[in-house]
């Protein structure tokens, strides 16, 4: 177990999303609505998916009134109702980097056209179902403020005792990784140890890194940025090996 991120994408992705706060808030609200509706209960205490969606929204400072509105929308009727479906898109970006996209949409044709346009304008190609999914693994991720556990060796022991698989350095936070099925168990174990979890969710972690040059990395991130600007898209994952050198170049 090591605190050195093999992928180093968490910090960069969060910074990029924070820079697009308006679009991010819309995505978070939609995620809450779908989680509330699919779970069939507006109370996060009785709806684990909704609890995770709310926790994630709070970690990005989504206002409480917007959270409440998103939950109510799940159980509205007529013009106040919401009907979204989960759709996955897969493809290859510049330099052969695999890209896996999760969307919540109320119009498949619109979303597919937008995603295809983003790929074609960025030097990539939208693929078929299953074309890149094998290069990712479903994992659980929990975010905790470092100030809660400033001693890394002690934190590593806490993560191991809680059943976590690994952890990554995400700037002022630790990102704890778990098996997908163990996400809620690890969350409870960490909280039982006195730690507060800021946000938790299921993610797709790349299993095989794709090494790219700095110039290609910038092309890949232009594609990722273009995709993340689309309101229907919830998460965009890629296999680009985000080295410290590349992360620094992208921050410039």
C-alpha cells in the first residue's frame, strides 16, 4: 500500500471540475435526482445510492437548497418530473488513450451526437460498447481531508484495518481506494475510527497506463475538457499515465 498515486488524476480532475462549477453543479444535481428515483426513497438514510450522491455533491460545495430541489425533482410529476437513463460511451483519444464515459441523459440521440462531435474534433474516435471497458476496473473511492490524519504511516494502518485496498495523495486530501463491493463497509470502518469521509463514489480505475508525450497529453485533456463541458456526461475516465511532469505541464 502506498500513498503515491500511480495515476495522479484525482487532484487534476477535481481542479478542472472546480473551474467549471456551474456545469458541475448541474451534473451533481442530476446524479442526486437519479439516485433518489432509483432508490425509491428521498431519505439518504434509507437510500445508499442517494447518500453517496449527496456526499459527493457536498464535497464540491453544492448548496443545500440545490440538493433538496434535486431530490424533490425525482418524485415530481408532469413538467417537474425527471426521466434520465444511464449510458456508457467508449472510445480512443489522441495517442491511443482509452476513454470511458458515464452519462445520465434524457435524450440518447442528442448525447451520442455531442460525444461523437467531441471525439472527432479532438483527434479521437468513438468506439463500440466494450471496446475499452476491459482497460478499467470498477473501484470504490473515498475522500478524506489530510488534516484528520497528518501522520501518513498511521493513516496507512487505519486504511488497512478498515479494509481499504490502497490510497492516493490528492493534494489536501487522501483518496482511499476499495473493492467496489466493499465501499460502504470501508466507509463505516473509517468513520468508526473517528475519521470523517468528505465524499465517496464508485469510479472506473485504469488498469493499464498509456504513456504519452506532453504535447499529446495536452490533446487528450482538450478532449476530456470538451467532454466534461457536456451537461449529460457525469464522469470521464482515461488511461493516460498522468506523471508529475505531465500534471505540472497541464497546470501551466
